[in-house]
């Protein structure tokens, strides 16, 4: 398994775990209906969520420095695929309710961070999946 | 100034106007002013879309007007644009979450507004980075 594939698997697992923690935290805060002083709770949750993300970013950088030319090309291509997937996902999530329910209807605010975390998860999932698929295709071609 | 720079400059101006109009829409709420601003945003968005396809045509035409350096500049600019759009979306989501509170409700129109704000930020940053990378007011690309 190449460095790129290891990195893809690591990101896939890391983002899945973080996404689950983030979703659980948001649902917990929504259930508690946190307000006022309880914003402190949010301020604690943000660094707690951000620190593993930073760890992943730093670790990813150290892995990426060992990529060869072919892996770099696959990485940048998969990044574009992920960006495309992210844009399509966000466009669908934001536009469909507008056209189906109408602009004057309301949604609960805790759906917004859920949408955001889902978008992050989708982007990372597509990125990692694209890397693994492209690597598999290149391996098949020899 | 090359054709690519002219397109980037046009996009920068249009995206800037769209951003200002969107802020007016957010402040004005549901009113005739925001309706008029939304129509103008739609028209300007169509112009930006046309300029995007015009750039695509230039890319397809090949070597003379779009070389490896242009490709690299536009890829970097697109990545910067995506990062900005995602940050804007994150900030608006987070602000709505903090101001309204997780138990609160938000009109669906605002969710679409957040997405459009992110999209405009993408065009604005991408065009600004393209112009910055080429060098403001440069006449040759060598």
C-alpha cells in the first residue's frame, strides 16, 4: 500500500470518527437548547473538535511530503473531484428545501452545522474514495 | 491585459457588486428592495456564468492563449476560491448557530442566501487571485 493510499484510509477513518463526534455534540446541544452562559459549552466543544482536525492536518502534511510525482497528480485530481462533490452536495442541500418547501418556511438552526459537518464528511469521503479508485485503476493499468 | 485577465477583472467587479447586494438583501429582509437586488444578482450571476464558459472556450482553443502557466494559476485560484467559500459558509453557519441558538429557527431563504454568499465569495476570491498572480496591470505574461 502506497503512502497516498495509507493517507486516504487514515483521512477516511479520521473524518468519519470526527463527523460522528461532531454530530453527537450538536444533537446534544440542540437537545439541551444551549443559550447564554451555555455558549461556554460550545466554546469548549469547538477546540475539542478542532484539535484532532489539526492533528490530522499536521500528520497529513508529513505524509504528503513523501508523495512521488504520480501520487501528487492523483492527489490534486482527487482534490478537484472532492471540491466538485462538495459544491454539488451543498447546492442540493441549500436549494432543494428552498424549491420544495419555499423560502418563507423555517428550519431548526441546528441543521446548519449538521449540513456543514455532512459537507465536510462528503468532501473527505469523495477525496479518499477518488484516491483509492484512481490508485486501483493505475495499478490495473500497470 | 490578456483576455483571461479581462474575464477575471469582469468577474471580480460583478462578484463584488453581488456581495454588496446580498448584504443589502440580508439587512432588508423580505421587501421590494431585496426582490430588486435578487433580480440584479440573478442577472449578474448569468453574466458570470457566460464569462466562465467563455474562459472554457479559450482553454479548449489551446496553446496560444492558455498554456501550462495559466492552468497552474487558475487551479491555484480555484483552490483559494473554494477555501474562501467554505470559510464563509462555515462562518455564516456558526454565527447563525450562536446568535439564534440551537433551538431557534431560521427561514429557508437565508440558507440559500448563505450558499449564494459562499458562491459569490468563490468568484470574488478566484478572480482576485488570478489578477494578483498575473500581476496587476501587466501587459505581457512572460
